[in-house]
């Protein structure tokens, strides 16, 4: 039984539960108030009856003392017994009217006896057989004479009974109204929460796997500050989920594109390797003088594939840099690194005159010299690869604020505005066909940017015909040394 009740309670809506709780609480309050009121009323009426008895006895005592009779001083349905005390034992006087005393006067006699030994009046509540509850009062009229009066308490009981009935009815009605109206009001108050739950249910039916935004929001109003707060938190959470989903979808998209591009880029040198291998085999049998040429091409293609794989591997490791950084930082001189890169450039790209602008004599900072050299090489190679022969290239090192800067500029045709942002994307080339002919895979700038970012720096690009400038900014770490 209690189990079923508990199950039924658990199945109730929150509004009903709260209303029921309110009802139980009110019931307790009503019971306490009702009991207090009834007790007070009964005490008050009893005290009043006692006063009435006392006042009546004053007049009756006088009458008995003066005339030996009670006539004319009686109340309807009250009893009066007069006792003469002889040797300490009360003896009932014959009543003037037989109706003055009840059939059974034992209680009266015992009270009169108690009065003979008491110094003040004695009061007692007795149940008179066949008559009901009576309030008895005994007083000494004069030495040796005791008067015992009895007043019915039936009226008090009736009044108290009526009071209880009235209270029960009004409290009951109030309780009913409280539960019914309270339930309605609570339900209305809790409606915004139901609406929110409805919205949350709506999300479950939403396909989270598509890349579109989660357009579900809870747009109710009102309900008080708490509900408003909950609604704001709810919507903020949705916003957050939404953003995360979009970021994840974009990341997945990027990854897919990256894998597709990587496979595509790897296929090209692989096909070449196979082609040259076939040619080599053919030449070995038929034209031995061609053999070395094919072998050299085969080696070159394999090397190109190796570079591509190196770049891909490095990018993957840089992507996972939060777990383990692929850098080996040490104290190194940036000016020295730039000079080494410039020397190598002069040797390999003789067709592009290079100028190194005067700057600080040395600029020591904490970095991975090999990787920063790779960044410089990539940028310098681009300046030679993507500009016509004879185009001037310049490189400058400077210290700006708390960062070291390397500017690599060329006087080439520049990069169109629409491509400027995208040249840092993986596998992105402005002119795909031409860049690939030059051996480019479109990873150079992506690698350079990731490396510089791993050093806490950034690469900026400004370009216009005749002036393309890549600026590498690396923040100085604590204790960086400069000499001019
Ligand atoms: P990789 O460097 O991987 O061998 P790549 O040079 O084509 O190939 P990135 O270095 O990433 O790739 O450069 C991306 C593209 O940006 C290039 O294909 C080229 O179109 C353009 N670009 C880069 N540097 C310059 C430059 N100095 N002048 C003009 N275009 C440039
Ligand atoms: Mg490049």
C-alpha cells in the first residue's frame, strides 16, 4: 500500500507535489491554530461559568443566612444543595424544591465534606449520572452551613463543539482552495521549465552530425529572475554546444580535405617514380646511355616525396604540439641564422640578387635554430620560386619592442588580395599548375606558420606588385641578449 502510494507520488508532476506539500503544511498549521483556539475558548467559557457560580453563591448565601431559603435566587437547570455540618460531617438539608437536587447527591456530599476542611471555596467538575458534565462549587454560607451549587457545562461543550465544526468546515474549504488554486498557480509558474524541457527534447530529435548550426533556442519570457537565469544559462549552453559543433565540423572538414590533398600530392611523385622505374628498366636493356638520366630523375622524385612526407609529419606533430612540442629550443643568434640562410640562398638561387639590410650585430633568443632556419629557407625559396628571374630579394632583422622581426621582401609580381589569407593553408597554391611545375606542394607557408606559432610568434603578409613582404615576429623570451 505504502509502496503504491510512493509510486503514485513519484509519478506526480512537480506542481501537484508542491501543492500537496503546501496542503500538508497548512493542515498542520490549521490543526495547531484550531487546537489553540478551542482550548482558549473552553478555558474562557469555564472561567466565565466559575464567575457566574461564585456570583450566584454570594446572593444565595446571603439569602440562606437571612431567610434560611434560596427562593428567587436560582437559575434554570442548576442544582443547589445546602448542608448542615455536624461533627465535621455534612448532612443534606431537605430541599425547598425537590428539583433543586439531583437523584444522586454523592458528588455534592463529597464536595461539601471537602469544603468543611478547606479554607476557601472548592470547585470541581463532575459527571452527574444521567445529567452530564456539571461544574460544582461549594462555599461556606455561615459556620456550620455549606452551599453546593452545580451549573451544567452542556452549553460550553455545545459552543466548543460548534466552534470545532465551524473551524473544520472553514479550514477544510480553505485547504481545498489552497491545494486546488495553489496547484494551478504552481503549474503556471513552472510552465517555463516545462517549455525548457520541451526545447531540450526538441534537441534530441535534431541531427547533430550535419554541419549546420543547431538552431534550437528557448525563447520564452517571464517566470521570475530564477527562471530567467536558468533560461539564459540554458541558451548559453546551447550556444556553446552550437559553437563546439561548428568548430568540430570545420575541423573534420579540414582534416578530410587535408587527407584528400595529401593523398593526391603523394600520388604525383609516386606515379613519376613508377614511370621512371619503367623507363630505367627499358633503358637498361635497350639504351644504356639513358639509364643514368632516368635514375637521377627517379632519385629526384623519391627525394621530393621524402620532403613532402617530412613536411606532413612535421605539421602533424605541430598539430599535436599541446601534448609534446616537436621543438628543441636553445639559446641561438637570430642574426647569425639569417646570415646562414642568406648565404645558402645566394649559392642556390644565383639568379635572384639578395641584400641583407644592416641591423643589430646579434640577437640572441631562445628558439629551435633548425626550425627557424627552415622557416627562413621556406620564405626565401618562395621569393625565388614565385618571382621571375632577376627579381631582387631582401632580408632584414630588427628588434621591435619585445619581439624580434625578420622581414623577407621581394620585388616580384605579388600575391592577389583574394589569395593572401589562403596562401598559409595547407596545399594552397595561387597558380596550382605552375607552382607544381616548380616542385611546390603548397605546404611551405603552412609549415612556416605552424613553426613560428609554436615559438609563440606569427607571420604577417603584405603584398602589392613589386613588394611582397613576409614579416616573421618572434617574441623575446626572458633573458634575451642583444648587442649592436
Ligand atoms: P612548397 O613550399 O611546399 O614547396 P609552394 O611554394 O607552392 O610549395 P607555399 O610556400 O606554401 O607553397 O606557398 C603557397 C603559394 O603562395 C605558392 O604556391 C605561391 O603561389 C604563393 N607565394 C608564396 N610566396 C610568394 C611570393 N614571394 N611571391 C608570390 N607568390 C608567392
Ligand atoms: Mg614554398
